[in-house]
């Protein structure tokens, strides 16, 4: 993995972790206020943060891996469209 790609993966892992942590905290606060949950669960929050971080990293790594494949697949399609429309 290139350094730039690794930096993006780590940044998106952090972003995914932060967003899911905030989302989970707000959802738990709402559940506690509504009486659907007894108290805030730090374990649930930690799990949500971890899942968000892994998802953020995975989506970035997957997208980085997909770009060369899409470019490779697009070349024949581009030629086909040019032949089809005469451009």
C-alpha cells in the first residue's frame, strides 16, 4: 500500500471511529432519556467506535484497490462507446 493510500486509510479509520462514537453516544442518550435503556454503556460505545474505525479503513482500502480495476475495465467500454457513437 502506498504511503498516500495508507494515510487516507488511517484518516478514514479515525473519522469512521469518531462519527460512530458520537452517533452511538447520542443514540444511547436518547434511549436512556426515553427509558428504553437503563444507563450509558461504555462497552457498546467502544464497540461502535471500533466498528466505525474498521469500516472507515475497509471502505478506503477497498476503494483504493478498486480504482485500478475500474480503470482497466473502463478501457474496453470506452472503446465500445466510441465505436458505437462514431467518436
